[in-house]
C-alpha cells in the first residue's frame, strides 16, 4: 500500500512538472528573475541548436557565419521583446518605433536560410510567452526535419539552374550560334538577354539553362569556347546570382 501511494505521488509530481513546463505562460504576469533567466537561457540554447544544425547542413555550400550567429541570438532577442511588451500596447508601439529607426541590411538569403530565421523567430516568441516546453518540442521537430532533408538530399537536383554569359565578337552572327550545343547538352534553355559591351565591339549573350545530368560543365564550356573565339564565359548558379 505504501509503495502504491509512493508511486502515485511520484507520478503526480512528474505530471505536475510536465504540465508546468508545457503550460507555463508569463506574458501577462509580473516578471521574476528566475522566470526571466529560464526563458532567456532556454531561448539561447534552442537558438544555438538551430545555429549548429544550420552550419552542419550548409557545410557543403558554405555556411554564412553571420547568419549562424543571428540564429543563436534571434530567439533570445524576440523572447526579451515579448517579455518587455507583455500586454501593454504602449510598450508595443514604443518598441516598434525604436526598431523602425534601425535599418537592417543583409545579402539576399535563400529560401532555406529564411526558413531557419522564421523558426528562430517562432522559438523566441514561444519562449517569450512562456511556452518553453513547446518551443523545445518544436525545435526538435524542426531540427529532425532539416537533418532528414539534408541527409536524403530531398529537393536538391543533380544539376542546378544556371545563368550563362557568353561574349561574342561583333564579326560573328550571334543568332543561332550556340543553339545546337544548347539542344544537345541542356535539359532546357532560353536566351534571356543580349547586350553590347566594349563600345559595341562585343555582344554579351545571357542564357538561362540547366545542363543534362550526364553532361560535364567543363566539356560544355569547351564547346562554347570553340565557338566564341575563347573569349570570356561566366557561369552563375541560380542561388548565387548577382542582383
């Protein structure tokens, strides 16, 4: 009987702890030092996990160091903002006016990078409201999904779409000059732009294309070099295009 009661009390204590973790909500209550420290450190730890996963999944393409640092700090910053604002509309408008003064500029991010940023914002918001347990759960699910995508290569084509810039001397007729190469070596292609350069002595052809899986990039460029007199050729992959 005593053992049964002890087990029941232990079970009730565990359930109470779990409920307190997943049902905590302090946005409308007075802040205390322990609760603030719990939320702040929880947001930092979860942000660090997201940053580490981002670095690991982007190691082949080169992880952006500044973005990885931002992913660590964003949840903590959002959590602090939510705690400070609480249910006060006056504080919300004051903070909105203060942040509108700051102009944040960065290089264009890929959709994958943006998904990491949005997840950091969501986790920071959840921690700030007080749902630390749910924030940790969402973080684990998000990390698992991103790891599975990275390991399986889901959504990553073997050949990426590219932009091809080919310089043609003015004494060559650029119309149809590379059409046979494009037809044989690319899955699809189109001539997007033609412009002159070097005071009209050169033509610059800009193509949008994707190579076939069995075509090597070097062999493709060698064919074009034979047509354009070994002048400049530039390939820019879709995710890295210059604006």
